[in-house]
């Protein structure tokens, strides 16, 4: 594992210990303290924001042509790939995720920088149709300073999805990692700051500001130098952030919670659906905004399908993320494990049947970690709190449906609209349901597949705006219209 100066943050181009309170970051598999990280203070956020604004206006960055900025992004991708093993090991230690997953997330981060560099190389501005004796142009310019606030479940991939387009657009960035999982974001910050130095660019273009969201995140959102904030996290926090942004008339991008339906029609390939449903909820130990946490099965298939599903879930291999055969790793933190457990207790109070799981695993190897058994529940109405509130853990609620209208009604009976999975051999039914369900992403006969080239975001209380795709860069810019007169004829009212 690489040496991480965990008592430091990147503030205004300088690596130093934050002036705020210390917090331990813990290995979820063992409960062992990995590092103590000091939060930055609101004054240090303000210092970083001032430096970011100056860096964004520095001619070395402001006047750098897009294809030269693309070279910087390519270099960051190279540095990530060169440190891939260390970054994956660090993220496994900090988040508890399986190494197979953290290696994929590191690869995704590098690919995000490469794709964004390519999109930047080929981005075009437009000459718009003329309506008179002038040429009209639509051009794009940086916002200036972007705040990027990320969650704890997939730090390096989430960091890349925010940093790459913001930098490509010509901005400076204030990155705030989650308090529980700051280490890989700090490591990524060191790689990017090294690339900035290598290219002779202002160090203040990136700050990595550690600490609580309610303090550091709030200071970022409210700072007058910050012109946009991108946030991934809980809906209640996103709503608070949006209110603060509205006071500044500042654009925001919010990727929030989910309670995503995954649907098994009567004609589905059962083997494919069983594997997909399990992967959709139990990979990442359910700690995914798009987790397929509500399972809707056609009533005539329900008992058979759920029975086989439960039998297979009981066989899932639970263990530390460092073990190659682990399928369900520990949750990110003991406090979060307790939150998941409290939701299962609530389900019992609401009358749920616990078909499997429903507690912590037994055995000495699990006693110090933040483990929770993969759990399947049924017997609840879709209106129950268990079926409506995001648990963010390895907990699946199964419900039957009678027909397509009943399915769509239940699937859409949620404040969320982030994702949906559909398992069927009938392409017509898949198309109808995919178009009728309120979800920003729909997977058909697959689940949790992602492409940096494809926009991602939610509907309803699952968020505002989109990340990824070619338009991801434009989302971090301001559009300006230019009119260029072509005639010597006098304008009206001219002498």
C-alpha cells in the first residue's frame, strides 16, 4: 500500500494538515484505524477558493488551447494506470470493497480521463443560422471554480467523473471527499497535482478538502468564488445544497438516492435473471445508488423464482475485500452497518418475512468488521417504509405483480427515479416498460453496466442534471452568443 500523508489536505496548491478536527478512517474489514485525517476549516476553504479563482484566471490555464488541456487529462490517465495496484489496494482498505471491484473502479477512473480528453479534442462550437447581415456564433467558456462533493461508496471513479470534465472545461476544482473514505481521493490529488506541476500549470487548480460535509461542503457551496457545484450523495443533503445554490443563482448537478425496481417478467430467462438480480443488489454490498433494491416478479413465477433466489443468496461468500473469492464484502463503516440493521428491524416491525440474512454473520473472522448478511425480505406492501426508503445495503425486498399496468404503477410509486432493470425475452414488453418507468437509466437483460460515453442521472428526487457523455464538458461551461456585423449600412437611430 502506498504511503499516504493522511494528516494532510491539498489547500490552495499546498499540502498541509487541515486546521479542523481529526477523524479516524477505519478498515471496515477489521475495525483497524488506517489513518487520522484532519478536516480543513471554513477559512481554509475560502483560501482554496480564492486560489482556485486566481488559477482559473491565470493566462497559463485560461489561454491553454483545448487540445493542450487534453494532453493534461491523458497524462493523468497514465499516472492512474501506473499506480493502479496501489490505488485499488488503498480503496479496498478504506472502503472495504472487494479488490476485483476497486481494480475496476481505478480502470474506470483512468478511462474517464481518456474519454474526456478525446471528447475535448473533438468538441466543436457553432455558427448559428444568420437572421440578418451578421454572423452569429455560439461559444463556450469556463465557469471558473467548480465545487465537487463526493460520497464514500466509489471514491476514485466518482472523483474522476467530476474532475475530468470540470478541468477539461477550463475550470479550477475544489474536491471534497467523504469523511469516511478520503484516502484514495488524496492519492488521486497527489497524482493530479504532480501532473499540473509537470505541465507548468497553476497549483491552485485543484484542492482536496477533507472533513464533514455539513462544514466543508457547506463552505464550498456558499463561497462567492464557486460558480457551480456537482454533488453525489443523499437526497436530503442534495436538497439543502440546492437551496444554498439557489440563493446564489448558481447551477448545480445533483446525483442523489434511489430505490430502483428490478423486474422479472414471466417469460424471462430465469438463470440470467437470478444472476442479474443478485449482482444488482448484492455487489458492492448494496452500497450503490442504482442498487436494484425492489424486486418485482410476475405473480405466477413469484414463489419459484424467489425460492431459488433465496437458496442462492445463502451461498454467497462473505469476507474481506482482499480475499479473491469474496462476493459480499463488509459495509463501509460500523455506523453504516448499524443503520442497515435498523432498517431490517423496521421491516420486521412492518410485518416482513426475513427469507434469509437479517443479521451479522457469525464467526471470529467477522466479529471486528462491519459485515452484514445479504438479506431477502417479502410480505410487505410497496407502500411500506422498507419498500420506499433507501437502505443502501445488501437488503432486497421482493414483491409480486399481476400485469404490466400493476407493475408500472408500483415501480413508479416512489419518490425516486434513478434506475430500473428488466428481465424478459419479449423485446416489445421491454420497450414499453422501459419507456413507462420513471428512471434515468434502464437496463434490459443486464444490470449495473456503465459507459462514460452515456449520460447518467436521475428523475424526481434522484437528482438534477446529467454526468458523463460528450455534454459532460459543456455542463461545466457557460454558453455565450456572439454577433458579428457584416454591413456598413447605418443602424437605426444613427446620425
